[in-house]
């Protein structure tokens, strides 16, 4: 996964979606959900890599790979609480 984050425009493993493609697909969808629901609490379910990209986008910070590597299965990420 670190290789995927280091080169987000390339598939880290043959057949994997490049992270840039994941970001282009997931981030706008999450932003739209947040726009529609305003100040309501929203729960989204997905995989940790996508949420790592979303959190980076929403917070304006680089992807937190240490947090990603510490994710349990399942886990919860809270943004803006």
C-alpha cells in the first residue's frame, strides 16, 4: 500500500485501481453526500484506503499512512466530530 500512495497514478499491483482513480471516484461522492446532508451526522461504509484518501481531502493534509496501517477490520474513522 505504501507503494500505491507513493505513486498514486500507477496500479501498485496488476489489476488494482490506481489511488488517483479511487480519489477521483470517491471524494466527489463523499463531498456530495456531505453537501446534501449539511450538518447532519453521516455514516459511510467502505474500505480504509478510500477513507484515507477522503480524510486527506477533507482535512487538507497528506494521507496518514500510520493511521491507515493501524486500521482494524472493521474500524471507524471520525472526521469533524
